[in-house]
C-alpha cells in the first residue's frame, strides 16, 4: 500500500487538483529532478530529512486511504481519505437518539458492530428505481461484526420483509415517533419520519446485539463505486432477464458497473424463487467480489483512481456523528482492513414464512437466537472454536431461544388445564394477546419480544388492562393445554391459568401482566446462562468473502 515519492519517471503522477477548494496539481519529483534541486538552506542532511518527512507523510496518506477504502467497499457504500477537507466536507453526519443506555445490549470489549443501511430513496437519481415520494426505507441492511482480535468478520443480512417490533424512537429535531408491535423491518427507516437511529434501535431490539455505528447510502453509491473501481466481477448460473430491475445478463461471468451493477444487486424476480431472500445472496456475492477486486487491483496505490473512489463514496455516505469525520472513519477502516477476505462470512438471518402473510417473514427460532448469540458473543462463523462444546442457551444480551419448537406442558391448572404429562404444544401458530396491567409502561412489548424469541411468532400487544396484582393467562374452552404450556414457558404458577367464557373457539390466549411482571422478567434475564454457542445453526445461508464460485441462480 506504500508508494515511493520518486517513482514515475518523466510521466510522474500528480496529486489530483481540486480548483474549487484551491488545491493545485502537485507533481511528484523523479529521481533526476530530485538530484537537480538547488541546495537546501540547511545542507544535504537537512534536505534528506525534508525528503524523508515528505515521503512519510505521503505514505501515511496512502495507508489511511487504503484502510478507509477497504471499509467503504466491504460495507457496499464507502469512504476514503485523500484531501482531508474535501472529503470531510462530503460526509453527512447524523446525531442519533438511542434513549436509556441501561436498556441497550452490553458491548463486547474491542469488538465493532457497524449497521450498514442501503436506502431505496431515489432522490436526485432520475431513474425508475426506489420508492418515489419517500425519504427512503431500509431496503438492504447488513449488521457487520468485526471481531475484537480482527481475525474475522461476519455480515448479517436482515431481510426487508421480516416482521419485527419497531420501538419508539426520537429524531434529532425532538420528534417522538411511537413504536409499533409488528411491522416490516424496512419500515424502521423513512416510515412516519423515522431516521437511521430508529433502524439502529430496532436492530438492537431484535438481535440483542449492540450497534456501535451506522453507515447509510443510497442507490447511487453502488453505481459510482462500481465504476470507480473499474467494475466488479459477478456470476450468473443462468440467463437473467428481470424487467423490474432492468437487468439482462447471459449465463456466465461478467464485469458490471454503473447502472448494470445496481440492477444486479436489486434483481430478485428473475432468480431463485423471487423475493427478497433471493436477492440477498446476489448482494453478498457482489460485495465479496468488490472486496477482492479492491485488494487485488492498484486502486489503493493509484492516486488518481483513489481520488475518484473517495470522492464518489463520501458524497453518497451518511454516518452517525460518532464517525462523522475522515479521521474517525480512517481508524475504523484500518481495523476492518486487517481482516482477510476469506475470514469474512456473509450470512442471512434465519427466517420462516409468516403464518399470517405468505409475503412476509418471521424469525426462525431457535436458529435466529443462536446466530445472534454467536455474533453478539464475538464467535466466528468461519470455523468453530477448537474444543468448544455447544452451550444450552445464548448469551445474556441475545433474545432467549426455546429448547424446541414446541413449548413444554405445565402442571394442572383450574378450568381443565393440561397435566404435566400433556403433549407439547406447537407455539408458532398460537395467537397470544398481551395486555399490560402492571402499571409499568413498556412491559407488554417486552413480554411480546420474549414470547417471539420463545417461538410464539403470533404474540402481539393490545390495549392496557386495569392494574392487576398478579400475571394471569386466560384461555377459551379447548385451549387449556396451550395456556398451561405458555405458563410453563414464562415460569408462571399453575394458578395463573384460568378459563374465560367470554373467549370464543377462534380466540387465542390473553396474557395480562400484573404488578409482578417487571420483577419476573428481570429474574428470567438474570437466570439466563451467558454461554455462547460454538457452532452456527444448521442450514444457515452463508457465503465466504473469498468464494469466487458464488453465482446467481
């Protein structure tokens, strides 16, 4: 990544000029010109020291640039450092409001988690891509984890169609946006004025993984960055003709840039089964190939190419104020540049079709909680830890996972509840309505989060109930076993379950939280083991960063 200031001969390179900022072109001296320079006022020794200082400064600039460019391309969005003021002024920084620090997941010392958000805003593009009239939703999102020892990294793709709870959030201008118990993940940005801080809070709530920074880009970043690096090689396993993304590509390998690169990463209807889950592996292939392209080309050591890349990248870049300068981005980028591309794992969060809507997705449990625990616990997906035994539960900061897809039965309860020998109940199709009667705000949503993590995918909040002393579960006739199983899953006593004649055969269970709910929730969290799984979930979709055989199918 270093370059001597004397190379280049008669056609020696020049520093790129920027007349708008008063930066003139500065040609590097050839060896002959350097020798012919007039004597330095301080003598030969002083001249040698001056030349050495200049060489060191320029090498440092190239080193910083290379590190930041590596981060930019891994993230699929970008940034670089060449002329400090120029690029620093290109960057847009946002101060996010994250609320109560005590409610956030705990950090892992020295590990880094970067939220990369690709927004579908079409502002200024003049194209048919994107969501017209919108500030842009979270169209493509990756949670990029960099291990504390910088030996590996994991990029988790979060499907835009995943149904999740979006917490209440506050924008920098002081606007409070109410949370919602269940909506598409991509609505965590743009919808009702939500900013990247809302997406940040949503990711922390869903995954239990602490986010350190965010980077957001628009469609234009893919176009300009792929062009700046001279194109990115991609592979198609079959002919592709997608009128929605405007991609027409013959089977085989291709080098794409500009509009064709954007069309490739947005293609979903003409490959696989269609939909967002089909598009994600294409994006992983593209980003992995871009990393390899940058590392194997002369982009990082060619000042002209580097300037073009950095200028394009920083204009498309929005970040949180914590990394809102070139210096801070440089430090972050140098950390990431230490990771070998073969040790970068791209994976998709485990999901299932939403039972309530076949066009939406829900987390696949316990797989999702297992994966979140690994990433949050700084465990590599590249290879299992040597001699490590798989623990029984995820890290304390990750959502709890059920031991099986069915909840266990509970002791007998009034109203015909199941006995301890009753058959296990399938939790994923059972509707559970949660009402807060604890008198403490926010308890209902927290309970829903715990239930979803335990496999109750259809759990949802409802209007608050009158304040109650103890938590209870009401069930209609014929669903005593389901109610008993829910009580067991929540650690409630048998007497908490009761039949409610007002509930009909088509109704689900009603969980009313009492004054004891906050203390019970805290006790459950404290009892959760802190062990981290040693192996990834079975059938996890993933691609390694050095996989040159990945193709769009």
